[in-house]
């Protein structure tokens, strides 16, 4: 069973959108998949930082 997903709407700076699109394409991922991956990595890093 696929994990539950929720649609959200956010506003990003144009230069951020363009860079994420480039990175996503280089990694053969969709824009959404790439943002999700980045956020998961950031949250994991933050969780590890707060555990200390």
C-alpha cells in the first residue's frame, strides 16, 4: 500500500523553483518527489540534531 499523500500549495521564489527543477531532472525525479526527498532529509537531520 502506498503511503498517504496530501496535496499542498506553497509559494516559492522563482530561482528556487528553477534550481529544484534542474536537480530533480538530473536525479530523474519529479519536482514533487524531489521536494519530498529534500524535506525528508532535512527533517531527519533536524531530528538527529535535537536528539543530542
